[in-house]
């Protein structure tokens, strides 16, 4: 499958809403229960891009087939070098197509070039494909919270995966 990766634009919000909406409505992959509006995605794209990359993958016809972005890990100043990362592919994208790896690798490169040191992925603890994906990209498990989210009548846990993407020896005083 041929695809390209580019910066997300406000005009991509509808497609991003549809991709994420599938997971919000039908899965435990996200703990979001109600998909935000297209307008909220438009705001998210603008606000995210102030400090972090927000990128999309497009098929050869220009259709959005995936997105990845960074976000604030926690609100305290000392977390400023750590980023929570998010990636979703359209539900009909063939798995193991290389699109997810290419998106996450591009996100990592951009974050590293911006001076971030760590990427964190937060994954539902029974989402084996995502856990395997993160491990294959060099992430390591650093935390596990059992029964932290309740969705679709079930309790689910999350695991945190981390990857160091920058040197820790070049930090300011």
C-alpha cells in the first residue's frame, strides 16, 4: 500500500474524527466513550501543533488512513522533556502494512529533533497487538495500572510503555 506522511491540517479533522470514533464506540483501545466533535478535533490539531507534532498518513488518493501526535504527559514543569504519544490507523487499514511503524518513526524523529527525551505510550493492558507494536519499536513497559477504566460494562487496565529518544547528558543546569 502506497502512502505519504505529512503535517495534519485543520481540514483533516473530519477524517481523524471518523478514525478515532470507530475506536471510541467499538473498542477498549481508548477509554474515550463519546467521540469529540469535528470542531474539537480542529482545535486539537491547532493546539497540539503549538508544542508537538501532529501528523497523518494518506493513501495514494489523499485519504487520511492514520494519525499520530504528541501531547503533554503531566502538567508539572519537570515533565517537559517527556511526551505522551498517540497513534491510530483507520480500522480498514491492513495490519502490519508498515504504516503504523512509519508514522510512529516519523513522530519519534520529530520529537527528538524538538529536544524531547522520552516517548510514553499508554495502552489498554489486553491490547496485545499494540503492546507488541510498541515493544518492536524499542519501548519498554514501565507501569501497569489494573482495573483503572470502566467501559462497555468492563473494567480494563493500562500499561505504560516508554522509549528514550534523546540523550540525558545534554541537559541545562
